[in-house]
C-alpha cells in the first residue's frame, strides 16, 4: 500500500513566525553582549569627566545611546510584527510583515557591527592615530543617525554624571573639620531651547570637521 500521507506544507504565516522567533533569539543574544559594552562606555564617560575631558565623555555616551536605541527600536518592531502575524487575515498584512522582517535583518546586522569588542571601546580613551581615526569615524556616523531628542537625552545624562562627579570631589565638612561655606545663590541661567541646542551641536560638528561654523 502506498503512503497516502503527504508532508505538510509550511504556510507563509508559519514561516514568518519562525523568522521572527529567530530574530528575537538573536536580539536577546545581542542585548546581553552589548550591555557589557554600554556599561563600559558609561564608565569611560565617568573617567573622562574626572579627567576634565568632556568631549570624549560625550562621545562615549552618544555611542552608548545609539546602541541602546538600536536595541529598543528592533525590540519594538518585532513586537509589532508579532501582532501582525497573529492576525487572522494574515494575507492582508503579509507584505508588511515580509518588509518588516527584511528591515529587522538589516538592523540586526547593524547591531552585530556594534559588538566589536571592548578593545574597540577603549579607543575612545586613546590618543594615538588609530584612536583618533576611530573617534572621528564614530562622531561622523552618530551625527547622521541620532535624533535631536536622543542628543538631548545624552546631554542630560552628561550633565547628571558631571554633577555626580563634582559632588564626589567635594570633601565633606565633617571630614575636614570645618564649617561648610554657604552655597552660592542659584543663578537662573536660561536653558537652551531645542532649536538652540540643535544649532549649537551643528556648530560644534562643523568646528570639529575643520569647516567654518554655521551661524545660528
């Protein structure tokens, strides 16, 4: 007797679910490895601030923010695709799912590139030609890929770390055995607007690239 049973076909929906599972597994692997790198980048930023090197501290925090944003965006995109693939009318959203998976693959490749190892991260602290080239490359890349909101969040983090570093440097009155001086009256300096911040960053990038700064 012949075997009447046939190999079940894998539907487009099943294949999409499998592809998403593979992407999700990869993302989780990358998250663990990149967390080690971003933790080191934050420590480098603190070290640079202690040495008065605000420029390198900012670069380390910008790179950290970019990597964290890549992971968060990919995770969010996969969650949206999982919702689409569970749709009963999968055929209506199949093109969107396929496109989303293709984009997810591209972003995962980009995330994989960011896992160059801790030795690459240490180049942020370097002074030699290789380190300078790496710092310039990262600075140029981040200038085109980070949003103004992300840049604002990085500057806020830098200010918080700087304030923390200053606080740690100040000896306590009890340790010194003297009465602590009264703090200076707060100066209500106006905060930069979003537009002013963006213009300042553009001028700083122009200066770093050796071009004439653009007037706001």
